[in-house]
């Protein structure tokens, strides 16, 4: 399973290197607590979650480990990235334009961009990389509507992507794992393939790695001498290493670790609001016990959202509205979250002929902190409505082989939360490659096509509201809350990015105080 799905990181028109770095770091950094000016030098020791059985070195592969994704994201550039002031800013691409019909997009590459071995980056390299990404099992959905043969180079500095349909949001979708390799890199060469990112790989051993500063990065000056990444199998072990001074940054360690460290003066708890969604998925396709939209609505009325946030997230989160993409500027924040209503839920279940005599298995994993706990608490709440739910825990590999995209009732999680369009494209439109609930709705599909095919931003936002209403009313997602991202940082660590998803692993402006 790819990193977007598995470890809650994710993710992109900039004008140049200075603009890029400002956009990626302004307004989204952790407070420094000191008057010291940024300085060069030092090695940042980062802990990140991962398991030996899920290690991968392929930038276009199924990245199940946050540790691997961090290493890849530091060594390779994507075309675009999340921004603090706008949803999409430049990374390897500095600007882009579209045809009048919003189908053909031209991306201009950063001048002076080079691979770590000094070879200039060309549009041929980028086009080949995107075609390779698009043809992999993990990357089949990364550029929805853009087939591999519709990606080409135009000269040395421009890449052209042609969509099957009008898509005003295509640049945003190029933020997701569009890592660039040298043209014709073989699978056996991936472990040592040079990237274009702010750090270059020094060594990699069993999930642990050291990366050193790329002195010639096209995006500007990189402050740290090096980043050392250590893989931890549990958030608790990682937090303990931070408290013991063995690492400087415990990445995405969860609410429990954050609460434990809150009283420590030598440790800073960095909170990234609404960083991760942990919805319950109800399969909406025919043949599922949740195929009737009245059943799905009833289950959304059964959950006590405030209690879920308080108990599962230790208060490090917010109640959600059953719509994914909570940080999107176009998110319908005026739609109030559902409140618990067992009477209404009971009436809906009776009307739908829902079988209350049966026990329903809710499948979950322990991939991220709080996920299994959310399933257990929901099962307890469901009993109060007369619904029998049995929580079944699966190992990660078994879950993604047997349950994900197939099961009737299971938990999932997403670190991307800043784009309604991303979720619509990948998980909700009919035939979407990651359609976790088997959702198919003509009104939703029409609203999606109309919204992304609209040039005017205000009109597009209005269209996205219509899309979100259908998702709120009928989709298979029970999104009860949004978890804050929690990092623990030593007092010497300065200017950590506060952006969610892929923005959080952009460490080129981090520095260490003396």
C-alpha cells in the first residue's frame, strides 16, 4: 500500500526558488522560542515509523513505511508541493499554464535543476518518470485522467500533460509522489539512483539512512549538513528515544506521546491541526449490508463524535463532518457536523430493513496510533443503538490484501486532508482507483466533472460545495474526527514545517540552534 494510505504523510504556481521556499515555510513553522538567526550546520536525527517487512526503495512503489517515504521525499523532488498560502506551489516545476479547455497543461521546470551527480534535469527525464509512475500499480491513480502516453516533453524545459477531461485542479494532483528519476533508470538501479532533492543519499541500511546536503539544489540554500533517519516500529519506542536524547525529532508520534511529553521543558510538542483522517468505511455497493443510503446515514448518527475525539485522540483533534479534505480553502466549513441521534438512527434502520440480529465485523489495523481504539469505541457506541459490532484486528499486509477496497466495513486513514478534489478523484467518483467504499453516484460524478471543468475559482468552489453535499449525505465515509499531527522535537530544532502531508517532510529550511 502506498504511503498516502499507509502512514499519514502526503501530498503543489511558484515563481522561483525564493518564492518556493517562502511559500512552503511561511506561516507554517513551529515557534522557535529564540531570537537566534537561522544557521548552517549540524545533523538532524529523525525518528520515523516503519517495519522491516514493508521496506521499499522505489520512489514510485508502494511506500508502506513513513521512514522510507521521508528518505525518498528528501532525495527526490515532486513537480509541485503543498503551500502555506495557496494549496499548490512549485517544487521541480516553477510555473504552469493550461489550454482554454483545461485539458492540456504545460509545466516549466526550474532553471538549473540537476541530479545529485550533476547531470541536468531535462523534460525527457520528467516525462519518463511520470509515465513510469503512471504505469505502476501504486501510481495508477496518481494522475487521474492522464494516460501514460499523454505525457511528453516539449524541448528541454517543459513537460506536457494531457487529460481525458477538463481539469482545473491537475497541478494540485501532481503533488502526489511525482518523484523524478533519470530517464531509463532500471529497477536494479533504484537503490542508488540520484535524485534532485535538497538532500542526497549517503547510505541506507535496513530502513535507516543518512542524507547529506545538496549544495546545488535548485530550490535555494539548505541549512542542515545532514539528516539521519532511524526507523522505529512503534510510536512509543520513537518517543522514548526522543526523551532519552537519542534523536532530535520524533515524527508523527501520536496524541499519547504528545500528552506524555507536554510537561517536559526540554521537548517541544508540535501540533499540526487536522492532519489525519481516520474514517470508518461502509461499502455502498450492491450486496453490502450498507448498500442502502439510509443505513449509512443511520451509522453516521450513531457515533458520538465528541467522545471519539476526547477518548481516541486525547483531545488532540476536532470533530468532523463526514467530508474528506478538511483543510481545503473550498471546504464547506459552514455545514454543521452531525450530532448523535439514536432515535433517528433506529427509524432509518427499520425503514431500510437492516438486520439487527446479525453481528457485523469491523476490520481494523494498528498501523497508526488510535486506529484500532477508534473501532473499539465505535463498537461500544453502536451497541447502545442495538447494533452488534465485532472488532477484528488484522496485520497490515493481510488487511491490504484481503480487506482494503474489498471489505464491507473497515477503518482506514489518510494523511492528505487539504484537497476535496484529491479525495473526489481518488476515492469517490465512479471507477476511482481507490474507491474504498465502492461508491457510485451520478449526482456526485456530475458535480465533480462540473467543478473541475470550471476555470473561475469562485464558480469552482460553488461546484465543490455541491459535491461535498452529496458526500456528506450519501457517501460510505463515516468521518467522525480529524487527528492533529503530533511531532516531538528537541529544544534545539528550529523552523519545522507545520504543513500537513508532503509539506511536513520538507526539511530544507530546518536548522539547529547552538
